C-alpha cells in the first residue's frame, strides 16, 4: 500500500457522497418508464422438470426472459407435471397451469401475472421445503436454478429457518457446513468460509438484500471481528456463496459471500402474521420472542408497504461465583423494518428499506470449564450494546431486454463494548517499564524496591478495571449494474461500486466497582486513547458467460478497484500502566489499486450432471495500525490476496440432488493479528502464506413423506512458511494449522410428514445432527495459551402442526444437553474463556397468519 503523508478528510468525504448522489440520480433517470422496447425473449422452452409449480414458474421466467409475477399464497402447494420441449413458451405456460385452477394474464409490455380461477387445494403435502432442483437463486446477480449455477452455493429457505426456529447466523451456520461463526467477544463474531480466516477487513461479505454491511474497525483495525447478525425474521432465504466472489461482490468477499434476502413486498395482496415464542434454558433463565409482519397494498399492483416489528430475549445460563450472580449472559434484541415497493410501470420497480435493530447482553457470555459447567469468576460485569440502522433504495428497470439495478444505502452502527481489563493490568504489576513511567525515570534506568512497591500499589488501586469502548461507524454505498437479456448466447453483467466508510472509537481504561463488578459512573479513568479511521473504495466490474458450443460455456470476469485509507489517533489521557503514551498524535494515509480475475468452464451433460472448473481471485485492502509503540514499518500493512482453484459437479433427478467440489487456495501476504510485547495491544501484520485444501459434499433426497439431507465439508488450512514475527496466536511454523478453523464440519438431517389427525392439516417431525471437529487455539505449543477447542456435536429435534391459518412448533435445541464449544480463548485478558452453544433449550412457538 502506498503511504501518503497527508490526505484531506473532508474533501474525500464530499467527493464520495457526491458520487453516491450522482449514481442514484443517474440510475433513476435511466430507469424512467420511457425506455426502448424490450428485445423479444426466447421463443421456445427446452425442458422444465416436474415438481412444485412456484419453482417451475421461476424456471420459466429464467428460461424465457419474461417477468412472471405471482402471489406465493395463491400458488400454494400446487405441483406441475413439467414440460418436455422444445415447445412454444406460451404453450409451455398453459401446460404447466393445466388443471391447477390458475390462469395466466399478460399485461402490456409482456409481463405475465398468475391469477386464481379456483382456490388452492388443501392437501396433506409437506411443509414447503424445496429440494435443490426446485430452487432459484440470484447469487450471480441474475436468476438461475440452484442446480444449474456454476459455483458452490448452499441455501437455507424460509421454511427451513421457520421449522428450526433459527434466529441468528450461528444457528444458520449449523445448517451450512463450511461456514464457521466463532465469537471474538460479547456480541461479536467472525465468519469464515473454506478456512479463510484472518484479522482486518472481513473475509466474508455479508449482504442484507442488495446492501453490504461492514463492521466497525474497533481499536485493532479489525472490521471482520464484527460480522453483522441481523435477526432472521421475515427472511425469504439465505444464500452462501463459497470461494472468492471478488468480481461481483468485491473486497470483503475473499472467502465467500453470505446473502440474507428478505421476503419481497407483495403489491397485490394484503397479509399479516404474528408469531410468539417462549424458551426454557436448562439450568438457566427463561426467554421468549414476538414478531409481527404486515403487508399492505396501498395502490393495487402499484404501491405497497411491508412492516416488521420484533422483540427477542434469551435467558442467561452462566453463574458468576465471585460476584454471586446467577444466569448471566442474557440477551435482548429489538427491531423494526419498513419496506416500500412501487411499480410505476410494468418494467420498473422501486424499493425502499429502513431497518433498525438494537441488541444488548448483560455480561460477557464466556465461562471457565476448569471451574465446572457454565461457571466463571470474573471480577467485573461487562454488558455490551449494539445498534444498527440501515436505509437503502433500489431501482430495478427493464431497458431493451436488459435489466438495470441501482442501489444506494447508508448504514449507521453504534456499539458500546466492555471487556474485563483486570488481568491485563494485574500482569503489569512487575513491569519495570511501567514503574519507570510512574516514577518519571528515563528508559534504561531501574526502579528501586520502594519505587516498585509504589507502582504495585498504584496498579492494585485501579483494580478491578474495564475497557469501555463506545464506537460508531458510518458507511455509504452505491452500486449500479446492467445485466444482459435472459436466454442470450452471451450473458453478461457490468457495473460500478463505491463505498465511503468512517468510524471512530474512544477506548477508556476505567475502574469498576469491586462489589458489583460494574463500571463506576462517572468514569474513573485510568487511560484514554481515541482512534478515527476511514476507507473510500471505488470499483468497476464485469462478468460474462458465453456458450462456446452446445452445453459448453465459458465465463470470464474482472474487477478493477482502488481504495484510500486514512487513520488518526490521540492519547488525551496516557495509561501509565500499559504505556499508551507511546502513540503520537498524528494522521496517517495510504492508497492502493489492483484487479481481480475469474475464469470458468462449465459442461452440462444432456439430462445429466453439470461439471465446472473454476479459477477465481480475491483480495482485502491493507491498512494502518493506530497502536502505541510501533515502528514506521509496523504502522502499515499491505493488502492480502488469494487464488482459488476449484472443480465441481452438480446433478439432480426428481426429488434427488447431489453437489460436490474440491478446491485448493493459495493465500499470499496473509493479514493476521500480532501482539505487543506486554500483551496489552494487538495490531495487524502481513503474516506469511497459507495453503488451504478442501472438499465439499451435499446431497438431498425427497421420497414421498421423507426428506433427507447429508452435507460435509473438509478444509485443511496450514501455514506455507514460518511467520516472520510473533502473533496473538504465537510464532507460527510451516505446516501449522490456522487457529479456530475446524478441519471437518457436517450435517445430517431428516424430516417426515406424518398423517395428521384432521384431514387437510399438516404434521411434520424432524431431527438435525450437526457438528465439527476440534480446532487449535494457536499455531503450536510454542504459544503459552495453546490448546484445542474441542469437537462439537449438537442434536436438534423439531415438530410442527399446521391447521388452517394457525401453526404451532416445538423445538428442542441441543437435545442431549452437550457442551458444544464454539471457541476456547486465552490471552492477557483472561485464560480459558469458553464460548459455547446454549444448554438444552426447549421452545414453543405459535404463529397465526391472516
């Protein structure tokens, strides 16, 4: 990364925001209803398999390039015998709807609307859980059937989220082997895909709809430690894109992308639902939730709003024996969403979103296994809060057969982070450097015995202590992209992206009350340092797929990017004990540019599997460390970069599908956390090279009333050379495994539709067994804190009964009440801090749909 001596903060901010406004106005202008006529879509349909009618209609839309609109409630659980072609597209649609009680109506401009001529049949069919050959995804920023998408991708549908009672990313990760979610602190987690895990910018891009959400940098320049955890209420599906997605999704998708897609606003039909839930945690507190959703058309087929409100509480289960407090670690999350959709013309749709979510936890959420199950003895209590506000606007428009999408968004993220700092300060009681600072003696001198005694008393008088870090982040993003007409021999997407992000944190070391463990108010400050950082990114990208010969396609993609970094730090109140005065008040800046490439060949066997060979590239921006006592060389770190080499296969038949992939990742200049000599500070450094070898397998079978899923992931991530310096995980040697990356993860799932007591009702039961292997907590035994996070196995049971508009579900998570470790963490802040899954939790939910 090029280092600059100065950069004008206000000027870069005005430029970025001006670009954001310009991109939105240009997109709106281009999306005017006065557009060129659409290119005629393909005239024939080759084949659409039998199955669910809603999935077949989506496939028809993909194959013909026509916009097919329908209300899922109207289509219901109807099925179709499919179409074997080639056949005219209008005849294909008539065949699919034959005997269904539905009809197609074509509007001016060629948009097709499916309407009911008879009510949806009441059957004892399974709850609407799609198998892979019925799912349509938009991972390539265009709709494609899941089994025909030339990449490794996994999905979790709304029905699967609902049946399992999933509400956060960790509960979803149990259904997605290969996605790792582990704690980095209270209300904090890091995501990793295929073993690509490091500090700095996130390695997994998280999107809510069309909006990317990046975390704040904190004090260590580590946004990846703050993966956003949006409550999974009113979600249509989740898509996990494995491997680098640099050409279409950019810098924070070096390991992959996680897309959370909310339920769309329905312009034609009013609906509402209310869900209530109560939870009982084994040996812990009670919890519960309530969520309400309303979809309200204001102008038929033109304007509608969708409103969501939710509140969730999770009971605590960790006992603090020192302070005599039981069932700590309880969490409360509240939120609301407002979505607006407007269709001023058949080929134009404008969507707006506002999301608010506020989360708070009453303590740190970790415990010490050496003291007994779910017990700990911290000297402090560390409640944390987290608030996210997101506003976005998206325009979709058809132009001469092409699709234009423009999105602008703004994210505000405010959090108050508290960490127990008692052990860090206690470790400095014998610090000669600290004593010299307190006594005002020069470096190289030595304190007398009396001076050391005074220093020890000074430290003891400031115990217990807490790091109190109010943090705020602001991010504005804009993207404009244009996609080719569906069904063309050359399918392409081109676009441009920008991000303007600023964040700031004030890090107080302050005393806590020894009796309650809570932070003393007003603050009794031991030290204070402030950090402000910013990044501006701009990129243009393009990806195209061409059918070279029948059934053989080639894909090429590229993304050119540039970014500018800025960071400043100050120490208004030096911490004499840890030595924060070693940070001079100064502003630093840097910039870099580069490109990502992608190439792929895919072959589709007639009525058989899809094979693909893929080479893709990923990167993350470098940055600036605002950390005390660093040299000029340590102040900056460069971007890291990887190549992913992958072979994959997908196949499906009626009710059965299989997907497998093998890959090799070469990761260069890996960004990882290094530690200061006294263990009080971490900072980012370019570590070494990492090689990752892995394989993935997922198979789904639907046979009558039974649905089975088996999925597994192997990811062996190892250092390719010795590390050049000590890190927060110790000195690494060639061949050491990356910390906190399980080598194996798996899922076994079974669900059965049972005969209901009343005809027309639905009764289902299911079981999930998920887990992963052990993972090292450091590189090797040279790390004084080196150990292993033990393997994890969880069993979850579920049952659901649906009668008309009413539904009740029973879930038993961690049914065997196992200790299911997520991460065992030791550092100068404390030893043997174990984050684990919750004990056995029984949940009863009731849902009413109107």
